[in-house]
């Protein structure tokens, strides 16, 4: 693991459980902000970290634990207006705050956390109390890195949910969580998400006719794998039993398994997402199985955003220090 940034002034590491939200569409990790405990969604596609709080209208915080600044003596505001916009359409504006934050056994005496005062499209996100931004330029990550043995974090997320809890580790790479070696590639193209270059998009044993490069991002905050329209159309036509593929696909649960998705990342790193990881369990309302693949609707350059199905299939290391991503085979496979 010579590609990792080993720090001479090692100070710590942290390991936290990553548990599924009740609806199963995202994960949460425990984070303590100003002495108050929350479950935040780890989002490697977001720079900002924020928490539901008492500055929001009460109608926006129903079902969430809320941060109360009056209960945190060391809380302060920077005077900077905080804003964030998500690709899902959600957004907020509010106040930028400085407050102690603890992740596992690692404490940041002062870290930046946004306190939304107005939000759109985020009010009904049940099961979490905010977002833990983990992008290459993560504001919370900048405060966390000096406290860590190594400036990195790892994601071992599990599809099997309650039976096996996933983990996020900070400052260490646990060799018991993967087998074989780790393969690295550059992911430094953007600050707000981990983006590299992919090629050789293959479904089952059939390669796409896309001969060019594909922009590929790695996003723990996305429940699906998002694809530009050219890639999605090619993938969907290979899936047995598809009944709809307008922006995603629906199929009978008793149809033949979907094919595997294979792709080359960077300079030759091979990744495979098994077909079984690309379909969600039966919907309790209509009994169908919905694909964990979404059409991004892009008409520009080819793009793919690897969300949860990719993390179900791989152990992933994000290197804040060197802006590289490493992947390996999970020691215990998701089912």
C-alpha cells in the first residue's frame, strides 16, 4: 500500500458502523456535534457537512434529531452564508458554524458544520439527521485529517444490512476487510467528488460501442448507479424482463438475473458489479424489482456515477492526501 499517505505525526484512527436507513436507500454513521449525537449520511459526493437544527422551522425537522446551538458552549458562527445544492434537486441556505465534532474515537476541537435555516427538497429525508461530506475537498475532512494516522478513509458498505453492519474507517486500512491487493487510480479531476476516467464499458460479455473515455465518479451518497443516456440504454437492453426504462428500469423479480457490469478504471484497474447487486429487493407495494441503475439523461460526454451497488461489491479506500481511490475484493462478500 505504498500509494497511501502515511503521516509521520500519527495521532489516531476511527471506525464507525454504517447502518441502513429504514427505507434502505442510504446509510448513516454516528457523529457527535457539539456534544450532541446524530446519524449523518456519509456522502463522498459532497463537500459540505450539515445537520438539522433548531434554526429551521419545526415543520422541516419532524422525524430528525436536531442540533441545538444553545446546548453547545463552544459553538460559534463564522458570519458566512452557507449554501449547498444537490443533483437530486435538494438545496439549503443557512449559517456556517464552528463546533467540536467527534467521529468514533477522534475529536476535532473546531470543525466547520453548516446549519441550514431554509431548505428545499430535504425536509422529508427520513432516517438521517444531516450529511457528512467526504469529497476530496471536504470541509470536515480538512479538520479531520490532522488527527489521523493516514489522511484517508475507507468504505465497507453492505447490502445485507441488519445481518452484517458495514463500516467507515478513518485513518487506517483494515487488512481484515479485503483480500488480495488493492488497486489504485487517480480521482482528482474535481474537488466536490471523487472523479476519474473509465473505459471499456461491458455488460455481461458484450462491450459497448463507446470507444472513448467515460467520466466516472464514486459516490457513497447515491443509492443507484447513474449513467449517461448512451450507457444506460445499452445496459437496459441487456436486462431480461425489463418493462420500463424511462429513467430507470422495472422487471419481474422472477426474471433471469441481470448481467454483470464490467469497466476499466484509470490505467487498467478492472471492476465488476455483479448483476445481483444492480436490482433492489421486491417492492412491497407492487411486487416488482426495481433496478439500481438510473438514466442521468445526459446528452453530452459519457458519464457514470458509481453509487451504493459499487460499494456493495468492493472495498474502497479514498485518499484525501493523494487524491487517489483504491479498490479491493471484500473479505466477506455482500449478498
